[in-house]
C-alpha cells in the first residue's frame, strides 16, 4: 500500500544522483562519510530535479551546533519569479546532534575538513553525502594515480590471458 502512495505522489524510490564532486576523492583522504538532509526552498528543489548543481567549491562549516553547506551552486530556476533563490547561498544541513558534535571535534584537528561528495534524491527527498577528509599531498596524489594505473594494467593482462585461453 505504501508503494501505491509513492506512485501517486510521483516519487520514484531509490537514489537519483544530481551532482557529485569527483575531484574530492582525488584531493582528499576520505576518513568518514555521512548522509544529511538539506533545508531547501521550492525553486531550489525544482532546479535540482532538472539535474543542475555543482559541488566543486562546496564546503561544510559548523556554527553554533548547526552544520551549514557553503558555496554549492544550485542555479536559479528558469521559470521562477521574484521568489527565486540565490545560487550560492548557505544551506542548513539536517543531522543528529551527536554527528554534528563528532564532526566538529574531528574537523578541529589540523589538516581535516568537511567536504560534500554527492547531491542526490533518495525516496523523493534531497540528500547530500558529506565526508570528513584530510588533504592529500602532491606525492600522495601521484601514488594514488600510479596504483590505479597498475590495477588497470593488471586487469587488462588478466582479461587478455582469459581471452587467449578461450580461443
């Protein structure tokens, strides 16, 4: 019966990705991830449903026991009127107090930051995946790329050997 209600409201179950910050995994060591809700206006939701957003410059700041998402670009809704939103306004994150306290204490350590990884709809609600991260050094980035390249070459060699065995 609950499935019928979701169909009537036009909500599709599951996860529909709107935007992701691919470079974050390249620039940071991801230590811990969290899923948070967002406080959005109507035109922001409509713009997100069109699949328009950018997390590139985004970061999370904790002020007065509240988590805020800064610098995430959600463009203005094309059919919006005077009620349209500002594209880069700060948005409140919906998290449990214990999670916020934990993030705040961890982010105070040197080199740690909180970055958004993905923005998506889950069961019709806008969610953002955030991560506690530590910045990588340049040599760490090169090492990661080298490991990925080695892994790809090994997979290619294994698949080529399997093809030769079949033939």
